[in-house]
C-alpha cells in the first residue's frame, strides 16, 4: 500500500488558516483593549463630581485688614 501523499496546496492552506487565526486573535485583542479603555474613560467621567467651586475668604492672621492688592503693595496711587 503506497503512502498517502499530501494534496497540492496543502501547506498553503495550512499557512492561510494560521494567518486567519492570527488575524482573529489580533482583532479580539484590539477589541478587548478598546473596551477596557472605554470602560476606564467612562468610569473616570462618571466618577468626577459636578459640585460647583466656592471661593472662600482667606484669613490672614498676621495681616488682617491689610490691603494686599498689587497697587498698594507697590505703593502706586490709583
């Protein structure tokens, strides 16, 4: 009984199949990374608070009542 011979183009088909598998794995990796980045980005966006900022008066114990404007510090008359 003769040894079975591989058909013509068998190795080409093997390499084509390997290339397709690699392409699918690469596509899954990109999709997973994109989903992870979107999840982190949305999580950071939802985690940010929307509270308004409030300015508070500063209490300078050493210089209370002193005018700290640039004109007064430079002794400029308005």
